[in-house]
C-alpha cells in the first residue's frame, strides 16, 4: 500500500474532471490519460492519479489512502459531518480553494409558494442529497424540518409531491427555473479545493506538494 509516489485522487468523470486535468497540465505534471483506467501515472514526476467517484474522495483523504485530493468543498464538508456524527475521524488540511467548480447549496421552493424568511420552512419536508449540511444549517437557524433523502432528481421532488422544498446545488439557476423553483436561501458556498491528508508526510512528498502548490498559485494568479 505504501508508495514513494505521491497519490492524488480526483473525479473520474464529471464536472470537475477536465478542470483537474487542465490544472495538472498547467502545473507541468504530464499524465498519460487513459479513459478506462482507474489509475494514471505521471511520466515526469513521482505522481499517481487515482480516478474515482467524487463522493469517495473525502474518505480516501481521511483514511490516508491518498496524499492529496481535488474535491468540491460541498462534498468534503458533507462527508466530514457524516463521519464526525458516526464518531469517525474526518481530519484533513485544506491547502487551497481552486478557481473552478464554484456553486452554492441553496434552499428552493415552488415559484408561487409564499416565503418571507426561514421560519416559513418550519416542519417542511425538504428533499436533498446533502442531509448533513442541511441539518447543520437548520439547527443553527433553530428550525425543525423533515428530511427527504434523494441522491438524484432532487429538483423534481416538489412537483412529484415528495417534498415542500429542496436543498440542492445551484450554479446558473437554470435548473431551478426549468423546474418552476425559486432560490430562497443560500446555505453554503463551494468551490473545488486541494486537500491534503492530515498525517505528516515524508519530506520528499511534502516538498513535491509544496512545489505543486506554488505552481497552482502561479497559474491562478495568471488567470486573474
Ligand atoms: O459521478 P460522480 O459521483 O463523481 O459525480 P456527481 O454526479 O456526484 O457530481 P458532478 O460531476 O455533477 O459534480 C461534481 C461537483 O461539481 C459538485 O460536487 C460541486 O462541487 C460542483 N458543481 C458546480 C456542481 C454544479 N456546479 C452544479 N451546477 N455540481 C452539480 N451541479 C448540478 C446541480 O446539482 C443541479 O442539478 O447542476 C444543476 C444546477 O445547475 P444550474 O447551472 O442549472 O444552476
Ligand atoms: Zn458524486
């Protein structure tokens, strides 16, 4: 299991994949990408890329199976809250927020439903794939609610009569609009971020990470 090569987990296929690949390329990490492969190797640096579902990345970092991960902060925080609730470890180091994958987790209601403030959601049933982030927010607001856990198609829940409201990711707002929904509260803002496992790494690995981080900072500044 242990290797001298730096292990980085990233999303195999999804919204973050191509930006992750571009970032590595801009940092001078040459990878031979093979679409089918779970693991990809760098040709010029001691780096291996593990390509997985985004939901698996936080656990791989918390368990120290990988050294680094690139992951939406929304998923990182959601999985961390779930782990902590179960008494498990969820330690990590957030190295850098990246300039892609930006979105917000928001509460939304049917367009014509009345809404003045969060108290209007008292005892509402809320559909979400982010039960832990939602629960934390509603507890902070002191508003009791009922959960409706869906891993997909969250935005159709109100029309389908499954829930009164939803709590889902939004970027342009087009999906809410297309489903007759209205964003009423932003509960969490997220971007993709670079995360390191909590344990101290050997100096060579840490030096490589520091070098990558400097390069990422350079790339992001140049883009501003
Ligand atoms: O297969 P895997 O499990 O790896 O992927 P996934 O389907 O779970 O995730 P994916 O690829 O959809 O998203 C990965 C990450 O991208 C998310 O965790 C966020 O950090 C980030 N991200 C940024 C988004 C969006 N923007 C986004 N708009 N993730 C999802 N959406 C969805 C949202 O759920 C809704 O259905 O897009 C729709 C809304 O978009 P707008 O533009 O219509 O508002
Ligand atoms: Zn996922």
